[in-house]
């Protein structure tokens, strides 16, 4: 995959954070666990992370999640904002070898989804609950349940939405050598 210019990456971070906010604020589905939603924005995050890399992924998630929290009026819940940033960072790092601009089929789809499962598991089964306990002195059983429900739902929505976005993007990009000069 060719390297993106810094300006392109900065614009992608701004657009990605805005889309992350819109999806997280207005397309979230309440779950049976209090203060935990089934979120659609993590599919977008995986897609943006594979294209623009780990720093962009981390910033898209961090800024987008902070904006979501501020819009609800309860203040920023830093443990989950940090976990979102970690999620985007890990996805970007693990997806570096995937080149969706040339081909996104069986093996690449599997690598994409293995990477997002690992990233979501670390962020939501570990980082968010541990930081909830450290920062807010929340009860462990509550925050690990929230992390489990949030993590599983993020894995499922990312597998569906992220894979579909990456497939659509890959199919829409002209492949190297696919254009021929007419005589």
C-alpha cells in the first residue's frame, strides 16, 4: 500500500472522527446492560484504520468517542475514550499488512477480522474495565460485564460493517495495471 500524505491523513482523521461521532451518537442501539450500547462506529473505525494506519485509527476513535460523551452531557468517560483510542491503534497496527487497495478477499478478510477481534478484545475486555476500576473506583463485576457486552457487540458489528465497507472500497478502487492505453 502506498503511503498517504500527512494532509490526507489529517483530513481523514477529522472526517473519521465526525462520522464516528454521528454513528455512535445517533445509530447506537441500547443494550440490556446499563450504559452500554451496541455500537456501529467500530466497523467504520476498522475500515479507516486499515486505510490510514494506527495513529489515524487511535485519533479517530479517541476524538470521536470524546465528542459522543460530551454530547450526552455526562462528561467524558475517560476509561472508555482511552479504550476506543487503544482499539483504533491496535487495529491499525495489526492491519498494516492488509492491502485493500489491490485485493480484499478470503485471506485478507480473515486477517482483517482476526485483527479486529484481537483489538476489540484488548480494548473492551481489558483496558476499559481496568481503567474504570482505577479511575472511577467502579465495581469490577459491573465494568467487566459492560466490557464483555460492549466488546462482543463491537466484534460482531465490526465483522459486518467493517468487512462490508472494506469490500466495497476494494471493489471500487481501480487495480494496478487494469487501465490500458488505447492505440
